[in-house]
């Protein structure tokens, strides 16, 4: 029993000299652990993480840009001026009309260009 405890102590404190079979066995164990343990246990620190759920969905979605003027013109044309306060629903109707199929808007993000135009960045499926 005492020899087992001494062996465990030697492994934990790495007290074997180079060139001994115990030292080689410990090195082999470390190398096998690195190659055989799945990468999810190491934390995947080299990969960037998704900041939020919208970006996670956006990675599986299609991305497009719509100018606010084009969206407003579309709403006037369709007599849906009441939707101008809800750009997500307006963008859904705009894309449904242009693509001729139902789409689900994942996220919508407005931004202004240097020349002052408002453009919506839209992720949809």
C-alpha cells in the first residue's frame, strides 16, 4: 500500500529523471491526452464566440441591405404607410414582394452612410 502512495506522489511531483521508463510513460500520457481528448474540453479559445443570439441566427441567415428611401417608397406604393414605424415588418413585406416568398426577419440594424442616407442591414431566412 505504501509503495502505491509513493508512486502516486512521484507522478504528481514529477520526480522521475529523464530517460527513465516512468518519465517516458508520463510524457506519452500527456501527448495522448492532447490528441485524444475532444477539443471542446480545451475551451476552443482560438475560435471567436458569437456575441449574442441574433448573431448566432444571423450566421445561418442571408444578409441584405435596403435603403430607407426604397422601403418608404414601397410602403407608399402599397398604401401601408402605417408600417413606417415598424421597419422589421416593413422589411419583411418588402422582401416578400421582391423574392416572391415568405421570409422570416432575424435581425434588422439601421445605420447611416457618410452622405446621410439611412440603410437597413437585414438578416433573414
